[in-house]
C-alpha cells in the first residue's frame, strides 16, 4: 500500500533534482533544500524536502514544524540522533552538521521567522510542543565545491541562476513588506551580499587567471568583468548601508539598482566565458 505523504515528497524530490532546485506546487517560489538524514532507528538514509531560512554566510536554519503536528517530524528525530546530514540546494551538494538551537538564540530565530511569515506562528499555535529550530553548518572539505552540473559552463550558469532566484525572492519580500524592514528580510539581504562577494572573489583569484592563461584573446572581457566586480561591490556596500537603517524605500531602491547591474554583468559573463569554460 502506497504512502501518500511519501509519494508527494518523492515527486517534489524528483522535480527538485531534475530542475536544479526549482519546483512547482506548494513550494514554488520558496526557499527549499533536500535534506538527507540517517534514520535514528534503522540507520538508513532518508531524504525530505524542507524549507529553510538564510542566516548569514555560514549556516541556514530549519524549523521542525511538521505543519503543527503534535509530533516532531522524522527528519528532526533523525538528525538529533545523527547530526551529520547531506544538503542539496539545487546547485550545490554538501555535508553539514546539525545543531539544535536553544534558549534565547532559538527564540530570536523563531521570532524572525514569524515576522517574515505568519505561517510559522500558525503552526506553533496548533501544537503544545515548542517548534525546534535547527542550524545547519556546512562541513568544509578540500577542493572545489560539489556543483550539480555536467560541465564548467553549466556550473557557472547554475550559480548565476541561483543568485537571480534569490534576488527575485528578496524583491518579492520587499514588495510585500508592511512598511518596515523586518529582521529576517535584513538577514536575507545580507546573506545574499556575502554570497555574491564570495563568488566574485573566487572568480577573481581562480577562474579568471585560469581562463586568461589559456585564452589570451579573452583579456579584454576578463578586464571588463573585473571592473564590473568592483562596481557591483560598491553597490553591495550601498545596500549594506541602507540595511543599517530603517528606510524600506531606500533598501528597495538599492536592491533594484543591484538587480539591474548584476543581471547585465551575469549575462555578459555567460556570453563571454561559458564557451571558453566548456572548451577548456
């Protein structure tokens, strides 16, 4: 006899993997990962689609809501027993350590989540258990990141599309804001800024020298991209400055400016470098 919940989850998992993290249905347009845990009793791997919250550059947060069920979800019980988990973001796959937040740290994180989406409060109101909040810390490994791509060019495009998708989510959140800059929205923006900085730094110190050494004819394009990195870094700093205040309109303006400039930069980079990467 089939299990409707397992069947639903498997359809989401298959769609997520086939489309590099993009899914339809109830998860469409949200922040979603695939979380693989080790069974608390069986020791077998179990994969679940789980929503997450950005929380800076070194971790993401999960809330074990189970839609307000009186019981913790199985994935939560599994990671309590076996804290090392595997995370699939749609672009990257990595190992992570799960840490259950406690006390004031848990309460602050949950309050941020509720501020950004009242659905979390509705789940808490349905149950007597305190909904756990879990931090996932990526376990650093030597070598390049594990990108779910078949070629270097596809890897760059997928990373770029992830930035595009996150910016689209942030713009949607800003548009639906109730006139104030929420704490979780601020964290979302700052996490994006840090991720973009890390990506451009990696390109400057690794990918650009690699391509320049093999394709001298690409020097003008690479020089232009380096200059654009500096310009985008300045826009990111202006966004950080806006985020330090309380003016939602200023943040919207800076996010719109960054979106426009970054899209032009990403498009040019894809046009110029993807053919060279795939040839290399």
